[in-house]
């Protein structure tokens, strides 16, 4: 659990830095979209998709478990 918490803290720190930078700049480099923006967007999308997928999987497992408990008590 400590490694997971450290990883979450690290990601949160990096996202705060990125958010702070983007508060004052429209793009990561220069005045238009560059490869840096595209790569950052793809990495963020990939990360958030995995987090969302994990949450959905956890919810489905809990739902299935609750359904099995209800059947056992019926």
C-alpha cells in the first residue's frame, strides 16, 4: 500500500506542476499544438482510462459479490 500511495502522490505532484504551467500557457511549447502537447494528452488519456477502468472493474466485482450474497440468503 505504501508504494501505491507514493505513486499517487508522485502523479498528483506532477499534475499540479502541469496544471500550474497550463494556467499561464495555452500550449506546452510555443504558440500552437506541438508533438509535446499530443504526447502529453495521449499519456494523460491513457492514465485516466486505466484509473477509470480499474474503478469500473472494482464496482462490477462488488456488485457480483453482493448478488451472490443475496442469492445465498434467499
